[in-house]
């Protein structure tokens, strides 16, 4: 078959479906899980540092060095099967070993991830989980006594999963050694694949829950800023009708710029929060949990403790968007008001110009009349001087001659000015 027909990314995309297989393990066993995230700009982090940190762990245990461009790594480190995965904002390590520590949830079980190695991680821990997997005893009455010894009863959730093939319990608290603990009791006939998927889903639920909760802190900080800006926006909106429009618009643009900056800073975190919440709830549904006696379900625990936080994030995001929309509408109204005011000013200016033009026209007519008189006066005077000798020889009085010539001169001057005016207009 001609592989040139394939899209350049076809093989990569297919391999992505198989990049994160579920572990296969049988009870009794235990798992240690870590997730590290850069405190800031984690999505744009230098991923080579994550691979270098993984290489240090592999080198300590004589395992093969990971490829520099890899996003998934699996190897046998001592008695642990270790899996490393690189995600958008974090990296995760899962170490699973057969058998159980002598003491339940013994911190020594996490020795595969030494404290000094964790301290040199490029990011900081967002999740640290221990999972203890035992076979289900025939007498289940003893399980509750064990859970009471291991967990805080007031927040303990205990529930069946996968059609009652396993029982899961956790109080979702961090113990003094920094670990969140899960206890899993599986039926003897449960396959290794299902056991591995239970471990994987529990770790994923805690990781994506923790990652989504990062949006809550952003929402709290954002709420403080919005609480400060909202009264200012409300005051400007109230002053729109009577206050100076241009001054109000400048103030409004300042608030709009601050809101846009807040939206730019928060858009990724809020989008990631929605995605992480969706994944976490999808993993909860995949467990197909059922009630164990009168204990609370995982879904019930999340509904009371987790859902309010997610609703806070969503309401804060909606509030920010509403304020942006209100600012945009107010800005449009102010710009419309300014345009109307300027149109009115332009109309007044045009009317003033028309009035001035009319005055100038009247003045021009007045000047034209005076010009006719003035020119006629000088013309009649000149004519008088010129015709004086002729009038004397003809026996006509000079005054009478000038009086007779005056209407003719005035008419000729007026006619000449009219023609000159008409020629100027047509030129």
C-alpha cells in the first residue's frame, strides 16, 4: 500500500489513542501518584525540563533514558512499574507495585519518588495520591472498622464501582505526610485490566479536580477587582444622561480597558477549568458508582464540596462578560450622544454662517448703492468740468447741464456695475 496517500499526521494521531494505556495489575497492590505543575504559564513551559527531571528518576534506577520529544514514558524502576505522562499544564507520575506495605498508607511506599528528587521538579505538586488495593474479604463487616481507622469519618465517601466489582473509600483529605489516600477492595475475580482502570480513574479524578479548582482562586481575585469596578461603572451609567459625554466616555474607556485586561488574563484559566471539570465528572460517571450501606457517594461528596466552587467560577466569568457587554453598550450610547451633540453644534454653526452670509449680502447691496452714488457723483463732476466750455459757448447754464446729465450718468453707472457683477458670477 502506498503510504504517501496518508496525511502526514495520520500515524501520530492514531498513536495518540494508544499513548496512555491503563495499567494491568492484580490485588493486592499499591500505587503512588504525583502530578507537577508550574505555578505560572504552565501551558507555555519549557517541556525539556520535565523530560530532564524524568531522566534523573530513570537514571537513579538504571532505567532507559526517555526520548527528548516524548510525551509518554513507561519503564520498570525497581519493583515499581512507573508511567510518566505530559499534559497541557502538568506532568504525572504513576508507580504501581504488587503487594502491600506492612502499615497501611506507609509513607515509605513513596520512596520511589524521593523527597530530594521531588524538590528539584520544575513545577510544584498539585496532586499526591496513594492507593491501597486489597482483595475483598468474605466478611465485609470488618471493612468499616478499617476505614474508620484510616480515614476521617465526617468526610468519608464509600461506594461500589463497576457493577459492585470493587469498593472504593476516601476522605479526600491530605494526611500529615502530604498524601491523599484511597482504599480499594476488589473481588477476587476482578481482572487486572479493570483493577488498573479503577486506579487510573481515581488518580485522574483527583488530578482534574485539583486542576479545575485553580480557577476558583482566579475567580476570587477577579471578584475583588469587579467589586471595585462595578460601582464606578454604575455611577458612569447613571451620569450618562446629564454628565459631560466626552468626559464620561473617557472614564468609561478606562474601565473597559481594565475589564478587557482582566478578561485576557482569565480566559485561559476559566476555559481550562471548564475542560478539567468535564473530564473529572466524566471519570466519575465511568466508575458507575453505587451506594454502600448508608455511606455517601463520590458524586454526592462532589456535589456538596466541589460543585459550589465550579459554580462560583462560572458565575464570576459570566459576571465579567456581562460587565464587558454593559461597558460596550454604554460606550455606544455615549458615542451616539456625542455624535448627536456634534450634529446639533454643526447645525447651529451652519445657521450662523447662513445668517452671516445674509448680512454680508445686505451689506454688499448697500455698498453697491453707495458705489453707484459715489461713482455717479465723481462722473457728473468730471462731466461738468469737461462740458463747461461747451455749455458757455452754447449759452447753457453749467448747473442745468449737470442736472440734466445726472440721471443719465447714474443709469449708466448702475447698468455698468450690474454687468460687471454678472460677469464676475459667470466667470
